[in-house]
C-alpha cells in the first residue's frame, strides 16, 4: 500500500515539505482547480503540478478528481462534447504518467455535511451530518454553503439545475453513468489509467436527488457495467461506513479479490443516529468502524495501490479547510502505519 496525502495545489495552506515529513508518506493526490468543469485540462498545467510535487520529493500518480459535468449526469445532448473533453483530459493525464483517476457521479452536491466545526468532547472540531438539520435545509434559498456545494451556482441557476433533476429516477442516473463509462473506459485503458469511482457521501439520497453508489450491490453493478481492468472503485471507508448496513471489511475482501479497488480513503466515523454521524479520530475506539479489520482486509487481499488518511478533525488550534488540516490527518497516517506493521509482522 502506498500512502498519499490530499493537497489542493498552490492555494493550499499546507506546505509540501510538511507533508513529506509524515512517516511513510510517498505521494500527493491533487487536481487542476482553475479549469472550469467540462473543459480540457491542459497538459502544461498537469506537468507543472507534477513538477512542483516531485520537486518536494513526493510522487504524483493519482488525480482526485476529474469532475463530471452535470450535463453528463443528466444525459443532455451536450454530453457527447463534454465526454470528449473528459477523454482528452484523460489522454493528457496519461501523457503525464498519471495512473489513477478518482471521480464521482453525485448529482449537484459532492460530499455534504450539516456542520463543519462541531465541537467534540475533547475540544477538537469535526465535520458532522445531522439528518434532522439537513432535512430542514433548502439549497435553493442559498442561505447555507458547505463544501461540495458548487459556489459558482446562483440561486436561479441552482433552481434550474434542481428542476432538471426533479424527474430523474435512479435508473435514469444509472443509464447515464453507463453511457459515460462506455465512452471513457476504452480511452482510460489505452492510456493505462484506472478509473476509481468514489461512493456517494453520505450514501443515501439528499434534497430529493438520486444517489446510486451507496453499497456493495451498487458497487457490483458499477464494475459490471463495463468489463475492463480500468473500471474500478475508490473504497472510502468513511463514506460507505456512514451507513451501518455496509460491512466495510467484507466489501474490501470481495472487490479486492476481483482486483477492482484502485484507490482507498481510510477514515473512521461515529454513528450518532439514523442517517446521522460525526467524523471521528482514526482510532477504532473513537468511532463505529473497526479500523484494524479494515486495514487487515486490505492487506489480506494484497492491495498495493495508493491510499490516503481521509478527513481529519481540527486539533491543537489549527485552522484551515475543514476536514483537511495537517495534524489530525498526519496522526491518522501514522496510526495506519502502525496497524500495517503489526498486521504484517503477525503473519510472519
């Protein structure tokens, strides 16, 4: 397993040299953030980012993520041109030596939380999802903005977009995902790129919008849409683990045996009610997931791909992008290192 760290480019407050000092850290996961969704990522920008990362002594082989335009998810006539732009981006990423591309197919909103700085019992702050609070939210009113919400939307444009989705069923979304994959996976395969879909976060529908990548059965359906080694998964233990019905070690062993796991996010969550959770420290005892069994499952199936410690709390007075501070993610990284070392030594 190759440990990586999410970095948001030159605008990120975290210096690459700090990230490199985390024990066991090998690489960076990043993206091109100043190109509008749907346009081609220029090769020069990708190379510049790669050079910056490698100059800091870190590897750059995974992208998170190349966003999928809403017109593709909606199945609009404009999708073919947008898919060709997506394919051209994949070709440029292949030329730059990128091996894994993470993406998601969540309508309108990416990962969604009800609070970004909820104070935990130890005084740290974390991202939480409280179902009662979310049920009272109205994204159309624009009175609340959270990560995963595209701030480029005006109230009117968001209303128009939500109206377009109002009649979409889950099967419609599945059909549009299949169309997309059948168009991009051959290009990814030619360019030796593995596509890794990120599960919906949280793994249930929000604001009346369909969400389809939520459980083992949906992951199985996804990998069967296109039979290719380039069509696979990003197993996010926190996203899938937000639902108590998802057995994360079982999912890892099942898809790991099929060589369908191309990337993974390792983090813990604590269930606080039906469709409610808080993001916890990585240690098992702080959440509802058995982190030892999760890491052991990855080792048991021989997963050797990239992974990263995911969303962290804000601790020790750190401020910054919610979920993406340095300190707690670094603690998560060394905790995972310890689990891996113990698991491997136990096998000898």
